[in-house]
């Protein structure tokens, strides 16, 4: 039985290795297939807290002065007690239509990145800084970000991930409260103190939409290096 499981694991690792190499142009074999649950995780409690936070968001509508032409609030996706959280910028047209973050082309690339890490989308938590689609997919302004950020911070406090990956410049600058370029911020962890004594490491990296626009081996390698550091931090 355990030989069978070993063989299954080996097949998965080889298949994933091939996928990863094709995707990123680099060699990498993950050691484990999934993240262990966070110690002391209370999944139903976290799901309930996220639901009531969403209800408060819907009541307060912090986006209202800025965005009115949208279909759905795009709140989150994934495991409410995930050890790894991805934070994006704002929903696009596909996300607006479905109410789920990262389901369009950039989302498909994010899914590939997650599976190349040896993880599943269901096992991570995904949210955006901005919860409704900005008209014309415009980059959110500092004011718009400031209005929505408290809700993102509350989401982080509820999920309490061990590591956050900030996807793209607006999400990275928002979380780190820095104005630096991505080239300066990425490839290193930054401390995010979410409450006194609770610091979460944040890894800024390029947004999958940027990667799609600039799908060079160099950029893919950079993102993959950042994600490998994240896996190491998670003990994978
Ligand atoms: N880009 C983002 O930043 N978030 C999404 O949900 C989709 C695309």
C-alpha cells in the first residue's frame, strides 16, 4: 500500500516537474504535495468571521464614492485558514461577472503557479485590495485603496496566513506602505505587523497579468525564484 502511494507521489512529482519546467523554464522538484493545516486552525470559525466581515463591507460600501458600475462584489476564494495567501489588485471583467477573484486569464496563470508550487488553489486563500471592478480596469488610486484596505487587513487578521504573496505593484505598495518599484521590493520578505506581536512575511512579486504581457524566460524565472522562497519559508 505504501509502495503504491510512493509510486503515485513519484508520478505526481515527475508530471509536476515537467509542467514547472515548461512554465518557468527552470528546474524545481517540490518536496511535499500539500500544505499541512495551520496549527489550531478553526475553519468554520474563520469562514463565519469572513462572512460577517463581508456583510459589513456590503453595508458600508467603501467603494461607493469611486465605483458604481460593477456587477458583483469579488470577496475571496479558497481556504479561510490557509497558510498561504495571495493578494491581487482588483477584479477584472471575468471576476466581476463571476464574483470570484482570479478566474480570467491572469487567474489561469495564477492557478498554474499554485500547482507548480505543488499546492492546490483550494488550499490557499485569495483576495484583492479592491473588491469591485474599477471602470476600464483602471489602476486604483491611493484614495480608492485607502477606502478598501481596512477590509483587506481584517481578512488577513481572520485568515492569519503564515506567508502572503502580494501580486503586482498596487497590492505590494498597499501592504508594505512603500512607493518602491517592484524590482526593489521583490525577492525578499517584508514584515507586515497585523496586530501587536503578530508579523506576517510578505513576498512581493510580479502580477500574473504582467507576466502574460511580458512572458519572457527572465520574468518567469524571477517569479519562480520568489515563489521558491515562499515555499522554503513555509517549510516545503
Ligand atoms: N487581477 C487581479 O488583481 N485580481 C483579480 O481578481 C483578477 C485580476
